[in-house]
């Protein structure tokens, strides 16, 4: 699962959390129409979902939207 390779040391999620995060990741990739797993944007989506989950979010739709919103914020800032 792609999410595991981006987890920071000390970050621990139970299997149910990882399942929700994976669902959010899949939704975000579908919305962005990303199919290539080594695309840098895929890594950023992963990191954004993990960041939101580390702040306590567990709803897959909200995690997905948080990841997409963070991408938009990054684009606006550059």
C-alpha cells in the first residue's frame, strides 16, 4: 500500500484507519485522474491524507477533500 512508505516515524494507525486512508487515497486519485503511481502528485496526495489523518480525521470523504484542498493551496501559493 503506497501510504505506508510515507508514514513518519512514530506515526501509528490501526488497520481500520489505514483502510479509511486508502479509500480516501483512491478517491483522490480518481478525482485527479491519476493512474501513474510514480507521479509526484500521487506522493503529495499521500502526504496530505496522512497529515489530515494525523490530525484526527477518519472520514474518507473528508480526508480526500483535505488532500485535494491542500493541493489547490499549494498551487495558489506558487
